[in-house]
C-alpha cells in the first residue's frame, strides 16, 4: 500500500527534475526525446553535434541559455 504513493511521487517529480536541469555554457545542445526529454549542452557547433544525434531520437538545437564570454575591458593608463 505504501508503494503506490511513492510511485506517484516519482512519476510527478520526474518532469520537474528534467526542467530544473543545469545547462552547461555551450552554444549547441543535443535535445534527446524519449520517456523524459532532456538536453545535453556540450557542443560548440551544430556540425559537432550531428554525429551524436544520428541513430537516436534527438536533434541539435541552439542553447537559449548560452552566455558568451565577456570581452575583456580595456584600462586606460593615467598620463
């Protein structure tokens, strides 16, 4: 009788865990479809991602959370 509430809790928590996953700071993600959809963001280009997406239910997409590195600021010397 106790297992039913635990199963329900696990089923309801799975989508929340997938939505809360952290995204690495790479410009391209491999979006994998299945019982739970998730992204693997560790590619620098679509061309680098494509071989990983072949043969599975997935596609390469741009990472909407990607933050490019900040440009270094120039300091002016006092004369």
